[in-house]
C-alpha cells in the first residue's frame, strides 16, 4: 500500500516533469518557430507528441538516477531526502523559467538529490556524480558546439550552388523532422529523470527491491512531460530562438540535428543524464559561428553559462533547506 510520503514524492516527481516540460519546451521548438518552419501551437503539439514517444523508449538514464548517485537507505527519512530533492529542483526550474534563463532541469534534479543527501548525512556516490553527471555536463556542450559547426559547414558546402529560395524552402521542411527528432531525444532523456526518482522512492520505501521501472511510472512521467511541453515556455524560447543568434532554416536544422544526435548517444550508449538545454544551446552557438564569430552574441551565451554553473549548487542549497523543513514535519 502506498504511504502518504510516497504519494507526495510521486506527485512532486510528476510536478517536476511538468515544469521540466514547459521549461524545456523551447529546446525543441525555438528554432523551428523563430524560422517560421512551424507555428507556435503546431510546434508545441509536435514537441508534446514526440516527448511522449521518446519517454517510452528507454529506462537506462532512470536507473542511473535511481541507483548511481546517492545511497538508498530504507525508511521515512529516505523519503524526506527524495522529497527535498524534488522541491529543490522544482524551485530552481521555476526561478530560471521566470527570468528566461535556459538552465538545466536535469542538473537541477541531480543537484537537489546531492544537496538533500548531504543535509541528511546520506552517502553520495561521488564517483557516479563525476562520471555520469559532471563529465557529461562538460563534454556534451562541447560536442554539441563542434558538431553544430561541422554539420552547418557541410550544409553550406552541399548547397553552395543551389538556388537560395529553393534551398531555404527545403531546409524549412526538413526542420520539421529535425525538431521532431530533438523533441524525441528530449523525451528520451528528461522523462527518465523523474522515473528514476520515483523508482528510488519505491526502493527506499520498501515497495520494490530492484531498480526496474514499472510501466505505470513510465506512462505517468511521459504524460506529465508531454502536458508540460504543450503548455509552452515562451520566455526561454525568445532566448534560444533570437538572442543568441538569428537562426535561419538551415541553421535551425543543423542545430537540431546535432543536438538530437548527442542526446541519443548519451541516452542509449552511456545512460548519462545530460542536459537538453546545454546541448541545443551550444549547437546554436556552433552553427552561428560558421557565419562569423561576431554573429553569435557571446555575452548572452556567457549569461547562460553562468546559469549552467549555478544550477547544481543552487538547487543543492534549496534542497538542503527543504530537507530541514521536511524532516521537522
């Protein structure tokens, strides 16, 4: 029988998934909307459907979140740790959404888990945090930037003699598929993080022994993420779609194709919870740099990078404070 504490964790995990959806909806559709390849509502609907499908395709990242980052002692205090972690992640998501800063929901959740674990004297698996979170956090944006530059350069070379109007129309159509591919990758990566938290709660509360993800958890998280995505994230969309670099259909296609490739690789091969936000933002910078380096607003990129750096410690601090409150209740 589900306890009140476990039900609270499930509700908070789905709430986090919802905030993740509207916070990160811009990741998949900002470039497609800004280049007018898709209308806003059509793009949101496409992203929601592909998020839903992507969330059903794997559980490797969920297992990493559930078993690879913190210890799993059984008892009520363990549920307090998970609850506080979710509170920290949700609060940071809402703050960064309000200020239009494309930070990482994934790293907010990881920071929340670490902060709550430290506040409760729960063991943190620092090797797992380093190998599965910190290293991919650093490497994946670099790969996204370089891949974006290479793909955009290849497109420019391949269409060097093409009619500009026809090439633009072709790229605008192709961008529908690249946006769908990116949304699929976002669902594959981000829905699994909430799945992992719920599985962790099920294990620490004694409701299951293994870290396998039940079907009801997969479906619930997929639906919550899809609903959140359809509700949109216009503040962050403006930052990704216009403020970093003025995207054209070829630029948008190259950025989305590059970012989705990184998401699939890390989810299926390495089971690492990377940030969709980091990867697509760096890919936009990469494609923009093919025009000229001054075309990218590096000052905006620097502000975003500050948000990336702050996410883990800030969400950890909020989660630690939340643990102090939850433990007293």
